C-alpha cells in the first residue's frame, strides 16, 4: 500500500466539502476516484514543475473529515514541500452568552475526524520543521451562522488573536455564503479589512467561483490580498484568469483545476497559457486527502 497526494494541478483547486455541498455546489461524482496511473502521472509532473519553478508556490488545502470511505490523514502528514496549507473549513459561531445574530467565535468543521487539540498540535509540529510552510484558516460561514449574523470586528479580534497564539499565518476567504444578498459584498469587505486591521502581517487570500460581486469586493480590498484563486474547475479557466488578472495583476492569480473534473490536456493548456501571461505565483494545489492505494 502507498500514500499519495491526489493532486489538483495548476493553479489552485479544492475538493468537495461538507459545508459546500450543503450550500448546493456539485463538483464531482460522489465516490469517484481517478485511476492510480492518472494520479501518479499528475503527481510526478506537478512535483517536477514546482521543483524547477523558483518563485512558484504549492498550496494544499487540508480537510479533516471523511471523503466517501477515505479517512483523512493527519494535518502533520502534509509534505514539507507544500508552501501554503489552508485548513478547510473554519466557521463563525456564537460564543456562550452571545445572541445568534452577534456571533464572535469560531470553530473547526464539526465533521472533522480530529479534535481541535490534535489539529493545533499538528500545526505546532509543522512549524517546528522550520521549512517556511504557511498554515491558513479557510473561512466559510455555515447554514447555522452566516456572515451577516457575525460581529465582524469582534470575530476578527478573536480569531486573529488565536491565530497568533498557535502560529497560524493567515486566512483564506472563501467567497460563498447563504447570507442576505444585499449584505454580501459589504460583509466580505468588512471581514477582510477587519482581519488586516487586527494584524497587517496576517496573510489574506481570496478564493472564488467567479462571483459577479468580486469586482466590487476586490475594488476595496485588493491591496490587502496576497493572491486570488479560482475554483471553477470545469470551464472558463482562461476567462477567469484574465478577469482577475486585470484586477489584481496576473502574477497574483491562480486558476483552479481538479483531477476528477479537469482533463489533463486542459491542465497543460492552462499551465502554458498562464505562464505566457506572466503569472509568477503558480500554485499547484493538491487534494486534501492522502489517498490509500492498494
């Protein structure tokens, strides 16, 4: 038996999630897994590209819950050549004594196999490697607590304080929510600004499916965001790269692909295209799961 990372190659991508699926996203056929040969081929090519790319970075989103019948690996098992490790997902919640519409706390996905203590211990172990790996919290609200039910300044104060305490480097802002549509842009702008107000050194990244409100949000926050990445794995990759490159600079955009959804020839095409447009922050994003292959 062997452990392998099932990759999402160039520039970034994320697999199905419990919360995302409950909000209506359909990314791949449940239970579908690429063949051993396909997974191995992409893993080899992606590692070689990253090794020879100098400035390029590798992102690997980590999820701590079962994907089908596959148990998640421990966070500390993420390989040392991964540069950014967003933990997916973290949601806002009301603390004891707070009203449901004034939440300021946070929690790991309640379906995680591993406890909060185990995850924080794994973060400490990753930091002890001293390999420069950045651990991020990927923020996504939940059906029970949307961003318009959150006291954003208090939430930012609490989560940034906890991040500093545990060696967490920043936050990945997932631009999805079931909140009141009239508050959507304003709340995400407030969230990004509040985090940076609490600590300007915290990394903030922005991941989107191509929301029509992105221009409005990024017009107010692009100077605060390290990079924008997409998660529309099945089409429009070139168009999205052009769209966000014009807003934040092509060097700061990562295009999402997924092994289960994006054909390998499309992955190669995207790699060549983005490089030709001057992308300097190639982000090869592997799956969250360490797949066990017999």
